[in-house]
C-alpha cells in the first residue's frame, strides 16, 4: 500500500511528484466550504449580537449549551465529547480514514 500525504500538510518530496502539487478543489469541498462558512458566519453574527445586548428572538448556541448543562449535567459530557471528536478529526486528518477524500 502506497503512503499518501494529507492534502493539508506541507509538500514532502520523498512521496513523489503528487505531493508537491495540490489538486483542484472538488465539488464536495466547495460545497463544504460554502455550507460550513455560512454556518460559521451566522453563528458568529448571532453570538456577537447577543454579546452586545441586541435582543434576538431565539437563544444562541452558547446559551443553549449552558442551559442544557445546568439542567442535565450529563449533556455537557456529550457536548464536550463531540467537540473533542471534531477537534481530533481536524487535527489528525485524514485519520481514521486510510486516505484523504481526494
């Protein structure tokens, strides 16, 4: 089995010419950036509006997480576990998959 380099790491010449040139974005990557970028902007704007005292008609994600943790302490374990899993997938990409999504 050939060793493949993660597309987010720096080029490694010992892995061959494919390592030196990043490939073009796939349609899946573009839609991923659009979706998660839109989500990040929306959440950031709502959190900032709530922080500066604007009355928004729904609770923010941070308020919802705090309320759930106050009422049901075991929910905070699930919430924290999800954040740790997400961070591990981002840091160790493409693990646990054998190769990157390209």
